[in-house]
C-alpha cells in the first residue's frame, strides 16, 4: 500500500516506517480490537498445552473465539501454525471458555459458542507470495492482514482475500492431512453463494437479492459483504444491514437501536425483545421490488449512523 498526501493538485509520497517489535503491532491491535475487527478482547500471551497465543478475542456477533498472531519475520508457515492453533482451540474448548469467563466476567457455556465460526487472524507488515498462495483455498479458516506504519501517525490495514474454489482438503498430503481434515469437519467458512444458491431459493428471490445488493453497494465505497452462518451482512464499521435469503422472500435486519429508526410507513418490526439472527432492533420482510426506494431510505439511516 502506497500513501500520498495532496497539496493543491500535487501528490506527495507519505514515507513508511518499520515496526521495531512485534509487540508494537500487538499493542495497536489489542487497543483497537473493536474498531478494527468488532472483536472483544479476552487476554494477551495466553499459554495452553505449551502453546502461546498472542491475543485471544471473542466475536460477539458470531459467538466464536478468534486467535490473533503477530509476525515481523517471514520465515514461518501460515498453514502449519494456523491449523495448529485451530486444533488447539477445538481440542481444548473448556480452557478457552474458562479464560473468557475469568477475564470478561461472563458465564459462557460450551453450547453458547459457535465453534464452526472459529478462525485465526495473522497480522504482519509483510507476507511472502508463498504465504499468500498457501491460504488461497475456499475453506481455510485464516485471515492474513498486512499492517503498515507511516509518518504523521498513519496506520494502514489491508486484508489478503482468497479467490480460489479449491478445497485445501484435496491439496494437503502427509502428516498435515489428519489435522486439516479434523479442523475442516468442525469449522465452516461462510460464502455468499452458499446463501444464494440454496436449492430452495426461487429465481425471483435470487433476482430480488441481486437488486437490493446492487443498491446497497452504491451507497458508498466503504461497504464490505460479510457472509455469516445464518445471514449475509453488509458492513461499514460494523454490520448496518443483514439479509437472510428465504425461499420466496428476504428476511432483513436493520442495525439501529429501538427508537432510532425513522419509519413513517411502519413496515419494520421491533425485535428488541425477540430472538433474531442479524444485529439491530428492527426487522422487515421483502417479497417484491416495488418498495425498494423506501427500504433504501431505511437502510441509509443505519449506514449513516456509523459516520
């Protein structure tokens, strides 16, 4: 990532700065976990079964544990370390629940956690082409994030996203095969196409989703699609709108607190005291494209609420 400052019509390059220690990266991330990843901090430097976890975090939206590892050097295997940490997590669930309850004052139980949404996040100033290629599979439960430091106290984050339709289970042989297959049985990565191409979804519903998706992405340049286990989220700083694709309709949630939504037509339902999938206190059902202009008026309120 190369940054420039603008003075008049001229671009001036912003110089990069090296991180002296991995701990410097760790401090930045841990102090900004909610802002960066919408995660809850649990503990630093956690040791379980002779393995040390740099940062343990919890994803409140997905009810899952997240392990974060920081790297300054390049001489390590993302695959080996990633699956080792995933295996550590899945084989020692009670230890991780205990850490959450002791450090966060919670009463979390094993069944409260969605272990299928567990993942490892690697954060480094640089990843090699080999490291990036090694995780280019559709079902690897890892994320690679590059962090860059610049003058004037600027920090940049870039995620390397996978683009392959291949499964890692068909590519790993030898000693690593058992651990990969063991983790893959319990952990599932969510894909937008899995929601769209479900055999029960009608073609008209798929088109309706495509129409509203196009409108949402046109709201602003900073929107990210985050497929979850039960819905597809649209994120700015956090999810501002979520969609579950049903057979003949879209079930949607607007991420605003009760009383914060201006809904003159009254098409949204207050679900603040009702169990529901997506974040927010309002839901609505969309069956046709006849009222999409008004629905976008509602969605825009949630998007702008994250300014």
